[in-house]
């Protein structure tokens, strides 16, 4: 009998490694990964060598893989805070020299870093290990039919339940909401990160503002939920990922309006896991995925904006760029005039304070 | 796992000299630590291994938010100094010049939490306590107190679910136990089918039933009980959690109750009534006491399972869905605060062992029966 | 349990109220499982009863096998919807679920049966203690087991391997086998073992020729319990499985978290059918066992 067990164990051990050899990319799944598949993998010289896997964010799995030395993910698609932590902790490999030498330059020879700086971003240590992907945003949207008269168009309106009665849909974690509350409280959008970092009591201000809509809030935690909430009329406005709203408008004939003021732009990176089994192939794919062309290509499939400034002209000149001959720029978060009223979330600050604020936010939700 | 919850050695291997000097700091006398501490920290940041320092930073940030970028900014300044070979005369002044936060003693006090190789800080964090500068245990700042609240909520949900299961399960088990075997075997399928069906399937099913445009609201609107705008929010709140968890755990109540009731002779009730007891009285004084083993077995089983649940609450609970299990998963996967993960887990495990022991006392562990 | 003919009207009322209450509870237990079946055959990408589905006579346009085709990885044009991703993941998940489930069941059944045999010996020392430890994975919250295993397996390189997931499932499933087999052994007459041995049978032969045929129903229903445990398990795979070990529950979890689509309901319907099959098997086995024991008692 024990021989049989051994045989089975052995069989299961040799069955395990039969997936390797392809570059494994851990990403968020859903329409987002679909767009990565189409824009990056399908346009790659060897599309079959790229495999996407879903994960739910966070560095837990990456840390376990690196600490145990059995790395299965070559590349990980992460939020900037995780890019910073992962790079600092050595979970991601420092490839700053490779990025500088191998990265696909922009049309005027800009390096990846310069291109990002042209987009208003500042260096953080995540840039040493990761290449840029897209800007996505927490944006407020509504169904214009819900407001026959005056329509809301600012964060102040979102937080004003007397002027615009009805429930609001917001998410169950703190990122994005804190910044929006600051804007509603009268802070200039571009100044929000500085105020949050420098001003003592800024967080109390944000939470005080949140208190004003506390009784008019429906919470959501999965990305498709805010759309259902608004569509069913359960809430009159909601915060959502702009890509979801874009997809609903473009593919399903919805007519949702955005409130671009106070949108919170967040970054997205692709990072190389330390000890990745297919390091060189993965590195090559990273460079392909971060080229201006690939970044512009992705906008065809999802309304997230390129993080490299030189990706935008490709889209503008290529219009109609969207599916079925639609112009895509009206749905893009990072046009110059929208950027002027936006907040670029500060990943370093969130990586310092995120855990504490999440706890505080949870306490706020629960009370 | 238990080791993780008290282990604090990693950071001590990165900053050994700093901590050595730190211990000599007389907090009564000097507001800020002495020059030697700054100097040791300078050395250890300048020549420490980047990855090791990075990990230590993650740890330091748990004790006080802001450590991470403070040290990173300082490290960059230090690297420049080392490159130019222009070491400062006073390290203390150099630090404070780089960033004024180094003149803020609260950062230094926070460092005191990490001086030892073992720590109980994670356990205290898990119940909203922390250390002050003298390493006395104090309450966490008011707006960060979230765990006690979560523990209570978890407890509340578990107790409610147990009670609901008892209320719903008791009559059903009674019916099943008293029907002739061929009928009860048939009806038993209603209990066993959910028991055998995947947890996720049942959770999804409840979302379909309870959502705003879901089956129940639809039926109520169709019957004219609700207006189309008046649909009730039954899911993504505590109601949803309670309904779904009750249904999911109900079989665990019915099965033990059933196996106990099955062997209670029917003649007892009849005898009591013959002796003059009213039916209610007979039930209360004769039948009910005999079912206590079943009730306690089922109750404990349901309670213990409920307290550790997090899949269902997380999916149907909305903002109220964050029970203690969710926090464990959150710290394990997102913040990487594995010390706190382990501490929360250990406390939950402690609870469990107590109930397990009780269970063993009352019914004996080998009396568990399935189906 | 019928009402005696001499019951008073009040007793009657109570009795019917009681029956009604039980009916409601039965409905509460099963209704959600039944409700999802028709919705899985919907044409609409939302998980609701559409008007077409409720119309009479039924509107054939409103019903379709679209989501089932999506589930088996058929991504042709008439199936695909812009909001519902289409991939072969469900099918890969199914293959993996069966693979992991079957191996884990086999190991758990062997280990569990041996443990139960040992524990049922009258002079086994520390019986209660061993039983408690064996059964603990069933009682300890999964999240703790998962976290503990995650830390432990990470150290010995078993995270994100089939071996790791299978071993974890074995640990979870073994208690179920122990319990069911122990229950069968209660009615087992140990004299038969003595008889076999006195007739010269070696222990192995005794087991396979005498013990095993008699406790087989218990072993099989234990094995089915073990299988369903592994097959439904989501917390462990969430922490310890990578894409290669994608299982049905893992894919469902991701689906419910991100976008709830009718494809999930299709898989759910299939799983309900699977559980009906398993349930029937266990029930038949249990009856057989009862009959066998009945004969012996005579």
C-alpha cells in the first residue's frame, strides 16, 4: 500500500513542473487582462510564450515565492505602492540599467523615465524594478437621466446630498476616496497630495467630510458593482474604475457621464520577480509591453491611459481608435485639461500610511 | 505560525549597533537620543544590504507610519555623503538637516518597540493596544481601533447565526426524527443536498436570490407587496451575511439534533401526558432536556464554523462583511504584516481550542456523525 | 407523527403551523439552489429572470445554452458578450479539480481507513487524544489552517505545487474518512478477525478478505466525503495554488469577486447535479450497510 502512495506522490511531483518555460504574468484578470493579452501578448513576436494568471493584488504570494525560492511568476502587474515595497524588499529584481539600455525609446528618443516625467510623474524606487503600464482612475459617474434638471459636475456636488439627493456608491477601502474628500473640502486637486503629506490634521478633514455623506452611502467591493448600482437606480452617482464605465459606454450603449474633476489617477506597473525562471524572455516582453505603441494599442480595448506621454499622440493621430470606429479620447482619463483637475495619487505616501488609513477607514465604515 | 507572531529578529540583524546604542539612551534626561545612536544608524544604513534594509523598513512602518520614506530619503542623502567622502561632524545635525522628522522623538519612541528579538506587540495590536514610549501597553489611537470592533462583530454574527440555526433547525430535526423512516429519508434530502453542495455555489445562489433585482425582490414586486422603487436591500449588508450563513450552516445543526432526537423514545412524551402534564409542559420538562446534547453539539459546531468564516461574509457582506477572517487574509496578502496575521490567527485558534475542549466535554469528539 | 383523531382544534392549529414552519425551512434550504438552474439557461448576461423567461408561452429567444458554451471554452461569435470574458479556464479548472480531488481522496481514504482501524481497537492508548488531533482540521477555521500551511509549506518549497495542494487537501479530508469508517466499525464484529487469523490468514489477507468487504460502504462514503471536501475547497487553493493549479472553486471565487456572470451559474448548476449524484450514492451505500448490519444482528 505504501508503495502505491509513494508512486502517487511521485506522480504528482513530476506532474507539477509541466507548466514552466512560458513567461507567466500575474495580473488582475477580467477585461483588463484581456486587453493586456490583445495589446501586449498578441502583438509580441512570440504570442504563445506569454501566459496570464489572475491574482487579487498584494505582494503576499510574491513574497512567499521569493522567500521559498520557488518562483513561478516571472512578471507581476502591480499597483505603484506594491512596486515600491517589492523593489525595496528585493522581491522584484533591480533592473534599472536594463530598463535604461533596452527600453523602447519614444519618437524623440525619450527614455521610459523621461517619458513618464513628461506625464507629470515623479521618480520613486518602483521605477528601478518595473516598467510603466497604464493610468487608471477612480472617477465619479452618473446616469444623466437621474438628474432631469441641473447635473452634478464637481466633487463638491458628489458630497452635497442636499443639492443632489440620493445615495452614493463608494468602495470599501480608502485609496481614492480620501483624496476626493479633500477636493470636496476645497483643496485644489493638484495640491491634494502635498496637503495630505504636509498638513497636520488633513486626514481628520477628509474623514469629517466623509461623515457628511455617511448615511447616504452604498458600499461596493467588486468592480462591476458600481455600474449595476447606478443602472438599477439604487444610487444616483458612484465612484468606479473609469475602464468599467468606458466599457459600458462603448460596448453596451450606455450613456453614463463622468465627473472628471477630482478623479484620482493611479499608476500600474509590470515588475520582474527576483529569481524569475524565465528572466531574459520576461525582460524582453517587458520592454515590448512598455513601448509607446503597445501602450497606445491597449487603449483600443480598455479606456485606460498610457503612462508614457508619447503614447498619447499615437492615439490622437490614430482616431477613431476605439472599437467600431469610435473616438476613444473622450473616454481617456489623462488628457491635458482633465489632468489639470485631477489628483495623481502619491504611492510613496500611501505605502507609508496605507495600512493605518485602511484600518481607520474600516473603523469608520463600521461605526 | 506561532513563532511568526512573536518573532522580531529580522530588524535586529539589520540594525544591531543602533539598537545597542539605543538601549543606553536615557529618555528622562535627553529629549533626543545621543549622537552615538545617530552615528550607528548612519553606518548601518550606509553599508547595510539594500534588500535587508528594505525588509526592515516594512517592519518599522508597522510601528509608526512614515518610517519607510523617512529612512529611504535619509539613505539617499547618506549614500551621497559616502560617495563624496565628506562625513559630517555631527551625525545628529546631519540627520535633522536631511529631514526634520529626526528631531521628532515619537519616531524614536516607536523604535523602542523593536529593540528586542521577541515581541508581544502583534498580540496587543490585534486587540487595539500598542506600546507607549516606556513600552507600557496603552490603547491604540481612537480612530485606528478596529480589531476589537471586528472581534465583537464576528462574535455577534456567530451568535446570531447559531441562534437562527437552532430556531430553524429544531422543529425540522424534530419532524424528521418522528416521521416514519421512508418519509424522513426522503425529506432528509432537503437537508443533505445543501450540505453536499459547494459553499461558493450556495453563496452565489444567495446573491442571485437577494440582490436588488433578484428573485425575492422580483417576487415581492410582482405580488404587489413592494413597489418597484421600494426594493429592499437584502444583500451586501449584515442581513445578507446572516441569511446566507444561516442557510449554509443549518445542516450542521440539524444533523446532530436529528441523531439525538431519533433515539428519544416517543413513549416518554406520552407517559408524561398520561401523568397529567399539558403538552407544552411535557415538552418543556421531558423532551427538551433530552435534546440538550444535540443542541449543544449542533450549536458548538455551527458557532465554531461561523466564527472562522470569511468567504461568505466577504462576498455577500458588503461593508459589514469584514470579519476577523478577512483581516487575516488582508494582512497575509496585502500589507505583508505576517506578525499580525499570525497573532490574529493564534487568538482565533485559542478561542477554537476552548470551544473544542467544551465540545469534547459535552458530547465527546468521536460522536460526530455525518449524514 | 400523524395527529390523533381526538386532537383539539388548538392542537390542530399548532400542528399545521408546525408543519408549515418546517416546510418553510425546507424551502429556505433548497430554494436558492433551484433558483439558479433556470437563470443559467438565460440569454441575458445579467443574473436575473428576464421578462422573456417569465412570459407565457415561453419565449425561445430568452433561453439559450450560450453560457454553457462559454463555460466549455467555445468562444465563437454568437456566444461572446463584451462584458463576459471567455476562456478555457473553466475547463482547465475542472480537469485540475478532478485531478487534485481524486489523488487527495485516494491518499486520504487509505490513511483515514488505517487510522480508523487502529483507533477502533479496544486497547489503543491515548485514543481520545489521537482522535482529537486527527479531527482538528475539520474544526479549526480554514483560514488558520491555510495561513499556517502557507508559512510552513513556503519553507519547504511546496507552495504553488500540485503536491502542496494535494497534501493540504489530504489533511483536510482525512478526518471525514476517519469518522465515517469509525462509524461503520462500530457494528463490526472483531471476532471475525480472530476467526480469520486462527484459520491462518496473514494480517494483510485478513484485511482484504474479511475486514474490507464488510466496511466497504463506510470507506466509499468516506471517500466521497473526502472528494467533495477537496473538490469544494477554496481557501487553501486561494493561498497555495498558482495558475497551474487553478480549480473550479478558485475560478468561481475570482468570478464572483470581479464580474458575476451567468457562466458561474452554469458551473454552479453542474456542481449541484454532481452533489445530487454523490448524495444518492452515499444514501444507497448507507442503506446497504444498514441491511448488512441488520442481517448480522440476527
